[in-house]
């Protein structure tokens, strides 16, 4: 009678790629044979999490090099020390001094101080053991120990194979931020900037330099949280957009920005002829999106995946969809829960939208999400037979209309 150990090695490894991480770990623990076969898959992503005091000891184990984690890790996720987390029992203290927010410069809890000492001693050695990393996600939230940013940045800049990087700086702490201008040679970059009350204009210049240092970038995700900008910030932000417009290989662009106006009338998109994925989420409901879709149509930029707030639907969008074929995914969510403006002729707008899908994209469209989630959402498309159009989208594999 055949048993699972009789399966070909390739099949066992394939099974490992299709089960959850917890099940994968359980399967590894059944025997030494499976442990060796599935180690690469199970250890491909490693968490270095300082938000829980119980994880500090794992950092010491990583630094020791006595296990094989470093040999298999291809992705590293870093979470920094955060007061108030479950394992540290320390209050998160924030003070308002002249409109600025910061944690006290003195460590306020003995447990945090001890954890910080362990991190200071073992972090550099632990990071340097990861030789073959391809991707890093770094969340800088929490109590900032100034040298942590320097240590992590030095590590990031020394990994020759590192090509995918995400840095989330959206904490509400006024403290030293990473020197992102040192980044280079990336193909995927995500930058989530600090919250609105943290003014760090130099970071936009740092982002511009990182883009200049990564001419092969294919994926860029930027999240801005300021609603308005000083003259210095505006000039630096313009430089970041100018460098973005120089990316000749960009495929995916995800922009979470206060308003489309911050794109300088979307002139940065003019040269992005390789762009295939655009997710854009302005927060200013008064913004007119006509210019965006007209610019894309004028420059023959044919997107395959599009995401934006459906509350910003304007007549130029169906016109853009009618100008070419090949859209594969449409994510028209309303995450900000804005009301659809029913002062417009939304029936005509909806009719033109669905007609464009049927005439130009019925063969290619696989995903359609329209999550209105507003009190007046039922007015969108009222008076047209949506089912008539949806039945003609023959390639749909996912349909979500709320």
C-alpha cells in the first residue's frame, strides 16, 4: 500500500506551495524527510518582530546562526519596537508640544529598556546573516531607537539581490526617519510617508533619489498623507513626480494621494508608456478626474488593471475604455465611503460604462468589483438593466457588486 512518503519529491514540494503556512509547518514536523523537503518553502518568509517582547529572544537565535533559517529566507518582514504592544505592557505616551507629537526621549519602562539593549546588541549580526534576500517589508512604527534606522538602512543597501522593498513610515512619532535616498537597484518600491502632522520635506527628495537610483523599477506604490504642502514640500514632491516620469519600465503604479492636483495635472504619466496597472485614490472629492483619463487616452497608455473610487467616475472614463481593448481587472471601490454625486446624469454615465465594457473588454475582463457602500449608491446605474450587460461579460471569474 502506497504511503505519502512514496510520492515524488517534486509533488510533495508542490503540495507545500498550496497549503497554509501553519499547515506547512505541521507537515514539516511529522518527520525529518518532510522537514528537509519543505524547509525552503516554510522558511522563505521570516518575521523579525519587535512589537512583542517574547520575540526578542528569537532575535538572539537569529544572531547566533545556529539554525538554517538564513539559508532559505528570501523575504524578511521587520516590525519595530512599539510601546503599548501586548508583550511589553508599557503605555504608549504621546505629547503635544506646539503642535508636534513625539514619544519622550527617555525610555519610560524597564522592560522596554532591556529589550532595546538586546536589540542594540544582536540586531546588526542577525540582519547580516541574511545573504540572499529578495524582498523586505519594514514597518517603522513605534518607539524609535535612533540607531535602528541606521542599522536597517545599512543592511538594505548591502544586499546585492534585494529588489523588492516596502517601507511603512506612517507612524505618528516625530523622530529620525530612514535615509531612503541611499536605496538603489530596486524593481519594486513601496513608500508610505508619515502622517499629516509630521513634516519631513526632505523625504520627498530622498524618494526622488531612490527612483533615480532604480531605473529598472517596474512597481511603485506611494502613499501621501498630507492634505496640503509648504512651498518647500511642493517643490520636493514635484521632483519626486519628475523622477517617476523618467521610469521607462514601470508596469504598476499605485498612488494614494490627497488630490489628483498633487500630480501636477498628471503630467508625470505622459511618458509612462509601459504602464499596465494604475490604482489611484485621491482623497479630495472635489477633484475632477477628467484630465487623468484624457491624458492616458491621448498618450495611448492602455491599462490592464484599474482601481479608483467610483465616486470619482466621470464621462471621460467610459470614453477612455472605448479607446482600446484589453482591460482585465476593474476595482471601483468606495473605501472612503463618499456619496456618489447624483447631480450628474449617472444613468447615462453608468450606461456608457457598461456599454464600453461589453463592446471593448468582454473577452478580457476577468475581475469586476463595484463596491459603492454609500447611502445614495442605489442611484448609480438606476434605470439600466445591469444584468443585461453583465451576462455579456463572458470572461468574468470574479464579480462583486454591492
